C-alpha cells in the first residue's frame, strides 16, 4: 500500500494554476507577475512571500547605501584625479547594480507555479547568483589590471586626505551592506543574496587598498598603491571562490547534511513510521522541498497510511527550517516471502 501526499505549508493552499479560463490580457499578465498568489487571508502573510519581501528590502537598502557611497567617492575622484579611487568607485557602483538581477529574481519567485514551470520560478535566484559570481570575477580582473598598470607606470596620488576619507567611507559603506546582505540572505536561505554580500565585502577590501596605497604615496613610496592593489586582488579571488562554491552547490541541489539528519530524526519519531527510505531535499530559490519514502504497517488501510504520511509531513515542516512542501510516499513493511513491490520499476533505475 502506498500513499503520495503533496502539501504546501500554507492553510488551504492548492498546487493548481491561478489563471482564469481563456487567454489573459496584458493587464492580467502584468498583475500576475507582480502580485503574490496565496489562498490565505490578508491578515496572514505567507512565510515564503515574507522572505522574498525581506530580500527585496535588503536589496533596496543596499542599493541606496552603495549608491550614496559611490556618488560621494565620484565627487572626490573629480577633484583628486585618483585612478585607484576611480576603480573603487566603479566597484561600488557595480555592486549596487547587482541588486537588479536579484530584484528580478525575487519578483519572479513570487509567481505561482504553472503547467510549464511546475516548481515555480524560485530557481531564478540561482541564475542571479551566477551573474553575481561573474561580476565578482570581473571585479577581480579589473582590480588586477589596474594594479599591474599602476605598477608599470607609478604616479603620485593627489589630494591624499580627501582620497583617504573617501576610501574609509567606501569601506564602511561596503562592510555595512555586506553584513546586512549576508545576515538577511542566511536568514531567508538565499545563496544569491549571501554571494552578493560577499561581493560587497570584496569592494570594502578594495577601499582599504586605496587607503593603504594613499598612505604609502603620502610617504613617498609610489609603488605602495599597486602592490597593495595586487594583494587585494588575491583577496577578491578567495572571496570569489567561496561565493562560487556556495552558488554552484545550490545549482547542483546540494544541502547541508545536517538538514537531512534532522529530517530523518523527525520522521522516525512519528507514530506508525517503521522506517525511512530515500529522503531528498532540494532548494528552489530560498525555499526547501522534500521527497521521502516511509515504511508503514503492511496491514494498514489506505486511510491509515495517508494519515501517517500527513503526520510525517507535518513533523518535517516543523523540524526543517524554510521547508515549504513535502511529498511523502508510504511503503508497506515487507512480509515474509513477499516479493519487493518495486521490482517492476527496477529496469528503469539509472545506473
């Protein structure tokens, strides 16, 4: 006996398309894109939509802070002619603009699943994460190119106090944004937002390079700026490695093994569950989905097996953070001499 029980972790949620009969017009399509879909009342905000809203808020706040920082630095570049500070300004502006692909991803993630995109659009966050990783790589290449160019043609830095102040401003702005993005990203489970926070941190390192280079130039050591720039390029590459690893793991459906252990313990504690078979977890954007098989009494009725599956899913939703849906399959406990009921599927197994 088996039972498959899909369930959204929302009261009265149903996995169907919300489109009306007939072909929707442009106004409806625009509203469908921008409006979250839920069967809940207005007083209850879906946790998944709430996390998307927090992600959007983090992006807009970061964009405002980094935009203001870049504008202030640009003003100093105009009066000082500092090439190093110009590079830092470009970094900050680029980091602010990474909010665009993430913002698009969060908006797409609010769309309801369709018959084509049956899991929804949460994977758009992973694509945004790839764009951010490429942006960090471009920042590292630009920083290295600028450092090598200055090393080959050293020149003094003018208006050192103003440049130093702008560099401190750049570091403070980027570090604040980095901490904010990383904290929110980890709380809502968005690898892309965490990667974007790491990117902001790399730009903070670049600002420190400008500060140290300006200090060396003030002491008459013109090679200080390019040498420190090369060291910061290496630091950016290390951050790039961490960000790329996190994003690519998410793309390949990697999860923390501790989550799998927690899920297994929660299901094994459910009355009526005799064992846990295959258990899979995967991220879709910043939300988790689960698929698992549980072993129940072979003499249990269909209703009893269904009730056990529902209780197993309920336990999972409480035990695993950010899990929004689970598909539970109930297998009967094997009886002596009984053939494996899954034998007809054996030849479909992938080696």
